[in-house]
C-alpha cells in the first residue's frame, strides 16, 4: 500500500513539474490597449487575439503606470480565468484565432502600458514571465475545482 501511495505522489509531482515549465518564444496572445476616459471612471480597454493553436484558460496582464521620470509608479495586475480552468462558472476558453475585449477600471487618469504576464492553456502548459505569480493561483483554482468534482461524484 505504501508503494502505491509513493508511486501516486511521484506521478503527481512529475505532473506538476511538467506543467511548471513555461513555454518560450513569441507571445501567444496579441494585446492592444487603449484608455477610455469618456466614462466617469477611466478604463483600460484591452483587445486580445489568441495567436496560439491552443485554447486559453486564463491570462494575466500587468498595467504599469510610470511617473514623469519614467520610473514605475504603480503596477496593477488584471487576471482572468475561464471555465476551461475547471471552474463551473464563466465563459468557455478563448479558442485559437478568437478575439475578445476586456476592460479594467483605472484608479487615475494617468497613461498606462499593458504587459502580458501569463497565459495558461487548457492543457496546463503556460507562457510568460509570471511576475505577478498568478500561475500558482490559477493552478490552485484548477486543483480545487478538480477535488470538488471528485467529491461530488463520490456523493452520488
């Protein structure tokens, strides 16, 4: 019995290690941004296009505001997950070639720049520097959803 448990732990660890290695190369999402100041609250309007061949389950974008001296004054992270992450609510994953728009309220009317920080695909692979550490959050959400589904199956 102990060997089975150790074997399962090893398989789980190897699975986590396989997912943890990020993809490199060109960004899998094209991100364009404009600031909408026509509303009472200014918003960064992010326009995405999935350039990859895989469905996107989650992403994180860092909105960076710089001071007059060019140094970073503030960083806000905007992270979004879809039902492809294993959650029961939300929209389906963003499919290859799909375009979508997302808006983020800005605390002030200052110019910001958008940097794609993380893309998590449905298959568990990911791309990006993950500076905001959202990968760990998304993986925890996915794992929690999996455990909830398994618990629901046992209760039937």
